[in-house]
């Protein structure tokens, strides 16, 4: 039994057909839900931007709220005390209500909540050891996901949907080496969506596809070591020349132990190896001085990478004991490119981003390819320098073996025109409104085409789930 909803739950009711005394399942068979990375969390150092002394009183605290990057500022002296030991603390609460207003499995709204707690210790500031960084983070997940109960989608509407509970997330130590910190090593429990396969611009969106990609979410054991899971491993980062960074890591082949990892403290080992590497090309590179008025200063980052998992993988298109296959892999490319900056307002910019990922191994994967592209504009409105507006699209393509399996099942059942799974697409429009430096409001609109890649509607087996409109509001509060 797998632990998280995208691996444990079958979406809705499966269509069942008795053929020759045996039971075949089709339509929603083996449809996992993908999970994305949560909204990025920023550390707040001693005093934040609101160094109100302890005991300043209630009104002193209130007057400082507009200046602080965190609602509680210095936490009544706690952040100043932690800074003496090189420590920085961040607490962030994400709350959202998302609802299906048309199509899908069921209309209605649900609530999701996520509290992230992050503590980092800089060993140089703490006790004079250069280049060391200790990191520990925890998650408190609340609510009920919309996607499994109301949508029936592959690409979940929210990146914070997960099994409720309190859990350890990351627990690692990083050490820098060589001149200009051109090499660093990280060891411990890590979530790969914090470094690999990511797009800085895509992280502003709500849908799961804009965080951890659909392909590894569906095809790797447990969805891979990504929110809300992580895995023990070793990661190397090298910067041989300015503008080029190489990431490579080896991790446990699955983040699950005996099918679960309830509180993030199982630390499984011995389940094969997950190998991943990525090369990043960027401009301007670290240390590069550019003229902000020059057109060539518009920055970009491009990533090329791939992963290989040595675990055994079952055939997703099977009605009996799934045939096992040794190993699995995929290749990917991602990019972020700043294409315009307002000459009168440097905060107003327009960026494009994209990511593609694919695998030729259709005999062991539910998803053979996933894509997402979009545009992001900072400061879209006058006098709103910290607001952000974005438009993104995503696609998840079901592997050919699964499509052929559905088609064969339909013929056996005598329903050749019944739905088969092919691909699922979505489009998302979002806007982040910064009410205070520590409080964001984010209304969000999503449209999903061919939910579940074309699964049958449980109430109308001869028809696919109808296309969906999803409305929601997310708030992000930094303490």
C-alpha cells in the first residue's frame, strides 16, 4: 500500500466488466495524482526588517508591521538570539480554498493548508567553520485535496495537496570547497524539487504541474523524493566556469519504507538507487557586472538533465500480476528567460519559462511525456511593484501501452466506443497581490481539458469526464 494520495487512491469508481468470469478494470485504473513543491519559503534573519525590541508594546509592534518581512518581526527577540549561533528561522503558512464549478467528478470547494518550518545554521557565523550549512525543515499539512474527490485529474489543482499530518521534510548538511566556493557537497535527507527540474518563474503558480513534473510524480515509486517526501542521498554541485553549474546526486530508489513514510522519519535505504544529473547554463553568471539599462542584461537560465532509477517497475497496462521491468529513466530540459524590462520601471519585467520531459519506456510508465510553458509579469499594475501575474499551460501524455490497454479492454467488453486515456491539458491564470511584505493573496483560475487524460465518467460510463473550471484563493503568510 502506497502512502500518499497520488499513489494510494484510485480516483472515483472504476469501470468494471465481467468477462469470462474474470474482472477487468478500465477507465480510472492506475491514475495517480501528482504533487508539486509548496510555495518557496524565505529565511528571516535577526530582526528581519522590523527590529522592534522585546517589550516595545502592542502599538510598537503594530507600527512595525508595514516594515517587516515577517508578521512577527524579531519574534520578541528569538531571531536575534538564534543569530548569535548562526541560525535563521522561517515559518510560513499557506491556506487555500479551491473549488470545482463545472465538470469533473463533483462540484464543490475544499480547503488545503500547509505550515512550513525551516531552520538553517551557518557554521561560519555560528562557530567559525567556513562553508558549512545545516538545514532542517518540517511540514504540517491540513485539509482535503480537491483533485481526488472532485476533479479526477492527473495534474492536481494544488501543489500543496497531500496526506494530512505533521512530518519531517528535509534534514541535511552542505559543505562548500575550493576557491570561490566552486564545489559543494550536500548529504542527508533531501527533496529533489528544491534544486532539480525546477523553474523559478513556474513556482508562482498553484497547479502541481508547475512544480514537480507530472512524469516523475506518476512513474517514480511514491512519486519520487519531492514534496511532501524526501530521500537520503548525496548531491554534488560544481561550477567549473562562471555561468555553468553541474548538479549530480545519488539517492535511495524510493522515499517509502514498506509502502509508507508517515512522518518522514523512516529514512529508508537499500531500495536501489535513484541517479540524477543536471547542467545549468545561466546569464548573468555569479559575479558578472552588467548595465541594468542594457538589453543584453536580460537574464536567462537553461537546464538539461536526466534521471535513472534502478528499482523494479511494474507494467501499468496489466490486469493480472504486473510484469516487472528493471530500471527506469527520463530526460528533461527547462528554461527561464527574461525577455523585457520597462525602461522607466526596472521592477516591471516579463519572463517566459518552459519545461519538457519524456521517456521512451512505455512498458513501465503511466506517463510518457509532460510539458509546461508560461509567461510571468512582475509589477503588472502601476504602483504595485511586488505584484505578479502569470499565465501557464501544461500537458501530460499517457504512454502508448496504457492507451492500447484501454482500447483492448473496450473491445473485450463489447464497448469499442468507450473512453480511452490519451492526454490531459490545463491552463492557469494567476495573480499574486502583496498586501503586506509578509502577506500575499493569490486568486487563481484553472481550466482542465480531458480530465484524467480521458477517463470515463463514473455516472455515465460511455462518456469522458467533462472539462472543468477550477476557482480558488490562496493566502501566504510569513511569520
